[in-house]
C-alpha cells in the first residue's frame, strides 16, 4: 500500500518524502495498514489522502476507485508518517509489504507518544 503526497508539500519542514513509511487507520472501523509514500503529485489542487487501491482495500474498502472516488471512505482516515524513515541506497525500491510492515511496527513500538 502507498500514499501520494500533494505537490509542494515536501518543501515544508518535517514532512515525509517518497520512500518514508507510515501507518493509516480508518477511524470508524479501526482497520489499519502500513504504507510507504510512493510519490508526490496531483498539481496545485491536490489534497491529502490520495492512496493506492491496496491501501483502501486494507482499510476495508474493496473495489474502491481512487481515480473517481467511488467506494472510498467518506469519513476520517488518520495517517501517521515517519519522516526520515526511508531506507538508504538501493534498498528503497522495490520494498516488500512484509518489510514495510516490520519497519512500521518497530517505529510504532519505539516512538514516544504513540500507543
């Protein structure tokens, strides 16, 4: 599963960049998934929350269509991003889902203030 940062957000301080990982929670259902920031884009009108079909399926929305918005959650999804968590060198791509999940689990366990 991956998310896409809106165009220009990467210029702000303390923001995740492509290759960094995170953890998403669909607040209403409590379903969760780990993810990687896969790209930045969408132009000047881009909004937070663009993600892959795999991301939304993991959050309980099978058959969703990110291009049209059909089947996507209409309520809150919380994203926790770990800026600077990108694996160095050639290890960044491709990343296996199990590898991303293990890294995120470790970050969640060892980051103060997250329970």
